[in-house]
C-alpha cells in the first residue's frame, strides 16, 4: 500500500466516523445522561422481576442498582428533615443504611414478578435550575402510570433525589410526614429500627 493510499484510507475512515456521529438516528447520543440513569434503574428492576422467586436473592440482585441511581444520603436527609444536621455521623449512617434497605425491599415487594410491564423513559430532560426532571411511565396492560424523577448531580453523576408518584406526588414529602412522629417519639435510633423492621417485613 502506498503512502497516498494509506492517507486516502484514513480520510475516508474519518469521514465515515464523522458521518455516523451526525446521523439523527443515533439514539444514544440524543438521550440525556439523567434519563440514562433512570433507564438503567428500570432495566435492573425488570431483571429482578423476571428472576422471580424468593425476595432475598432479588434484593441482592437489585440493591446495587438503587445505590447507583439514587442519592440515598440526600434523600434520607430530606426525609428526616431539619434535625438531620444535628445528628451524629453514626446516627446519619444508620438512618441512611436503613432507608436504603427499606427502599430496595419496597421495590422488591411491589415488583415481585414480571407480567409484561413496560417502563418508558422520555429521553429528554426538563431543566429545573441545576436539577433536571425525567419523565417516565409504567405501562401494565391498559394502565399507564406516570413516574417523574427529580435528578441532581452528586460528584458529577446524575442521581435520583425525589420521585413524583402519579407525576406530581412527592415521595420525599410523604416520607418526611411519615417519619416525623417516630423521630419525635423515639429519636433517630428508633426511626432506624422502624425502617429496618419495615424492610424485614417486606422481605419475609
């Protein structure tokens, strides 16, 4: 092969690569990074649904996906409320760990088998200042349920910070209301104990 031929080959290859990147049908390039996080979470959720069977193996399969997609410390802090800042590091960790266990167990309990459900994710994001809103739907038979995800960046990665059930009901607001009485009566240790007990119940 002559030097001229090699150069022509390199130019043709570069043109082909540039052309492929410019194609409007390149779906991956058009998907917002925050939407990719939600899609990855759904893929893992469906995988554990298809696995079926006992809850504990599905919990172990699904737990890493929740840890990857969710800002668990941030969500726990919001659910606990203003007293979070005054808690010891040990109490904060115990609550975050319990919140994670409860979150994963709740998904495992409520999505325990696969029946042809389809999760759709809008590839575009709705900007909200430094945050983004990702819109999605669960389609099961004739039923379509919207789930919108409030996303923010944590150490450069997009993470779920809140979930709006039916499109507009803040899960974090619900949990803060639910946790308040236990936190007031039993303190952070009592709340962590309660969350772990709820997780155990879901996995039994």
